[in-house]
C-alpha cells in the first residue's frame, strides 16, 4: 500500500473519512502520519485514538518556507509517498509544493474553477447558482488551481445558507475524497 500522510488544521472530518477507507483490505493507501499546523486541531486527537502517528507544530512566528520545511521533514521521515490536504488552511510555499508534485491532493468545497479560496458556499448562494459541490484536485503553487481529478455536485435549494449548503456538500466530500484518492493512487502507483 502507498504510504499516505494527511495534513489538517481543524476538525478533520475528511481525514476521518480517509482513515476509515484505509481500513479496507483493497484500499491502495495506508495512513502513516497525520500532521497539523494547529496543535489544538480536534482531528489530531481523533487520529491518535485511531492509533495513527501524529505531528503538530504551530506555524506562528515562522516564515512560510521555514514552516513548510519542518512539515516536509516529518512527511519524509514518516516515509510518505502521497500527501492529502484535508482542511489544511495554509498557503503552501513553492518549494514544498514542487517536492510533492503529482503526489499531493486537496479537497476544496466548490466546483472548481469556481470559488477558489474561502467562503465558497456563501459566494455560490450569492451568485444564484443552481448547484454547489466539491472538487478533489492536484496541488500546485497557485491556490486551488491544480488539475481537478474528481467532483461531486449538490443542488442549492431555496432558503439554503452557507451552513446548510456546507453540511450537504460535506456528506459528498466524505464519499468523494477516499474514492478519488484511491483511484488516483491505483493509476499512479
Ligand atoms: C472541508 O469542507 C474542506 O473541503 C474545506 O474545509 C473543510 C474542512 O473540514 N477545505 C477548504 O476550504 C480548503 N481551502 P474537515 O476538517 O472536517 O475535513
């Protein structure tokens, strides 16, 4: 199985869905590390309880590239071949991204290329869109800009708020991310 590291900043529900999927015998990845820039991320405790190695280091006070080098060293030490960003709310330095080209993926809560960045659901509703969704994409140095490898769509209903839409999209995220990552790793080894 391909060794996978997951980077989180908070709740970690997408991380949990990847951990759950990894338990299946035919899953092509195994999670070797969960790392975070936020030592208080609730997802860290979840991972530890699941018996997964964790690493946390605050980014505060560090230059972006210096912080990324700390994370990169941990990923290499853990033997990761792939990296999955799961609610990792940090812009990444070019050097870090280059070192994982084609082997780092992210899930973003919009139908990319629409709504890169933050407040994706609020912006989709304000625009009067008929649907929202989520995208799994390769990570490049440009924010939320890499090749999309899978998407899921959900209808936007009258009366939806950013919160109700986020809840509906999140259900799809939890299904899409493990599936898209497994397919990608099966194709790329
Ligand atoms: C998820 O909805 C994810 O798509 C989004 O943050 C949430 C994290 O939730 N990611 C981004 O906005 C990335 N720019 P989680 O910690 O429960 O997985």
